């Protein structure tokens, strides 16, 4: 497995955001609002803090996502399709564990 892919998928919060992009309407390339703004509920803000300072910058740097910091929005990046087969497998496994 490519080192960048391994890094991208190695943390649960990153996998969750990438899965959210995977299941979004593929014909609708509008940004997805995935990060809570700073004035939202305190607990969510604390979780978002790590997402904003660590996880989203990494995924953006690796070009798996495009991150609009000012709008708290992400879209699929130019390398997102490299993750797609693995994300689909993870999504299928998650569905099976819920059933």
C-alpha cells in the first residue's frame, strides 16, 4: 500500500471524513460542510480542533481532499480516486458490522 494512502487511512477521524466524501452524491461536486465552526457546541469544537489542526491539513497536503479553511468545507481532491477502492471496502465492512 502506498505510504500516503496508509497515512491518510491510519486515523479514525480521517477515515470518517473520507468516507463521508465517498458516500456523498458523486454527481454533486459541491463542497461538504464537515467541520464545525468555532462557535458551535464545545465538545464538537474540541474534536474539530484536532481535525482542523492535524487531519484536514494532512489530507489536503496529500491531495486527497481540497480544504477551504475559511468556509469549513472539503471536496474530493485530485488523488481521492486512489483511496476509493479501500474506502468502499471499509464502508461495506462498516455496514456489515451494523447489521
